[in-house]
């Protein structure tokens, strides 16, 4: 091959890039055990352990992988996935449990996500108090405990904090995201090993479950979760669940499961108030030893109101500016930098994330294609540019391919009105928002 390195080396580099672009669960499940085996006739061939993984990568990650390979090799190639069984020795070293991964038993909690480092304010005080209570008195007070709120408000932080406390008390803890639960359940079904999958939850004292809303409209997975929930609950296991919305708002969750979730304490983390945003910025700047004065932190807290991810991203950006330029930060410079950063980055990030979510190219999203899927993606992009970026409709019209102002306004209103009655749309926008926030 004419490339400067072999297919194996090129794929190793691609995996390094992909690991930064997909979450850890997806990487470990679908990509880790793949290998680049050839690159001939403008076709790059990747080996994977089984047909199911090959089909999943082709359906869900083909465009991302193709783009990554093109960046590494400097040209567009078709990517194909072929099944190549691992050697027996490698298979045994990778899996000790009949083929189903054991990630849920070996989860390591983020050392930064502790109760001591959680900033408490009026917006999250009840959720914090409930979380500390169940960590000290598991299964005796609020069981289950449901914590809900929009992305970036601290739900996952509280789950990890509970996990740290439980492990410190010698309890057997299982943590799982909905994405991980779904992925492992699907693999278990394919391997005809659902009973073994369920057995992982048997000797558990504390069950922590994140992103529950992703189970919306997944009937088989909901059924398994319902039975798992019942078994754990009747065995006095403390259950804590985090979600983007309250159980009563999950219209595609079965009635019996929804009623189960509502039998404990349901608590919401409200939008971050100014005092909490400022306290978060103060804590983060102290932790990172950033030379940012109090007046500047107050200004940032006023300008950025969405979530913790964006607050942290702003601090990182401003710190990089001071280190690279040697200049001090003033409110005037901060205003200019945050506005410039927003104009240059936020629009691009929002539109790119929507395009990738709907598996269409930027050219298609910004072009004249009018099929149902592309039109929906375009309307969601307009809605998010308005809600998250606070752009004017004239600016959005220009950003989305110089479209008619009335068309953009109609699309925005349609999404805003449908959100109250369309749970699938609400779930889609929630997932896109999460991807955007995780990119800051």
C-alpha cells in the first residue's frame, strides 16, 4: 500500500481519535477489539469479533469512522467490517463470564465527584440532602431515590458521590448508565445469555442508574429493568436513578415501571441560580489555581447560565487565553472573548452535532435537501441555535444556508410546540444537548 504506515498502524491511530469522539461504553463495547487488516483498492478493511458488532458499526458509526480514516490517510476510502474470530487464548483473557462483559461490576467512580466537591445552592439543596441521606442510611429512607434535571446540573456527580460513600462503607455497588445497560442487554440476547446478565445484579446493596430516560420506548429493556428493579427492591437494595426528566413525563415508559419509580422520593435539580453558578466558578478557579479576579467570575456567572459544563469550558478557554497571551482579564476582554468564542465555535458545534446525530453531512443539512429526516434535523438545529446559542432568527437563517427568515421561524415554533407532546422529539433533543455539552 502507498500509505506511510500499515493498515494496522492507521487503525491504531484511528482508534486513538475515535476514543475522543465516542463515550467510553461505546468504545469499549464496539471498537476496542477491532483491528485494521488491509487497505487496498480504496477500501479499508477492519476486523471485528462478531457479525453483530460489524452490523452495529456499519449502521451507527460508519460515517464517523470513514471521516476519521480519511483524515489520517489523507484521502477518502470506503470502510468495510469483516468478522474475524479472536484466538481462544485472547477470548478467554477478554471475557470470563460466558461472553457478557463485566463492566458493571468493575466500574470506577470519578474521584472528583464527591459530596465534598459538590457545590450546594438553592437549586440543588433537596437533591443533595436526599443523596447524602441514602448514602448514610441505604434502603432505610428514600427507596428508590429519583434525581432529575437537565444536562449539566450535577445528577451524575451525586450518583458518583453516593457510590464513593457506599464503597467506603463496604457495600457492594453497581453503577450503570442506560446506554451501558441497553448495550450489554442486547449483547446478552444475541449470545442467548440473559439469565447470566441478570445474575450480575443479585448480590448488590446499592444500584445506581444514570440517564434513565434513554430507556424510553425500549419495551424489552424496560421489561428486564422492571424485573431487575423488583428483585433488588425486595432484597433491600438501595436504588438511585438519575434522569433528564421526571418519571411522569416519560410517556413511553410502561405504566407499571413508571409507578414503581414514583413510589420513592422524586427530586429535581432546578436551573443553576446565580449564586450557585458563581460558587461553582470560584471552586473551579481555586482548584485549578486560575488567576481570575472575583469581578470577572461574577461577570461569567451572569453571562453563562446553562450548566456546569459550559461554566468549566469558559474558565478553561479564558485561562488558555491568559497563558498564551500574557494579558490580564478584564470584563471588557471577557465579553469580547466569550462573544467571539460563541460566534466562532458554538454555532459550528451545534450544527455539526445535529448533523452527526441524524447521520447526514453538513452539506446536506445546509443545502436544499427536503426529505423528512433532513428537514427535522434542520428544524432542531434552528431550535438549538436559538435556545442554546441565543442567536437571532436572522443570524440562524444565514447560518443554515441563507434560508428564508419565515421558514426558520416556522421550524423553530414547530419544534417548541411539539416538545410538549412528542416524547421522542424531547429525547432526541436531550441527547443532542448532552453531546454538545460534553464537547465543551
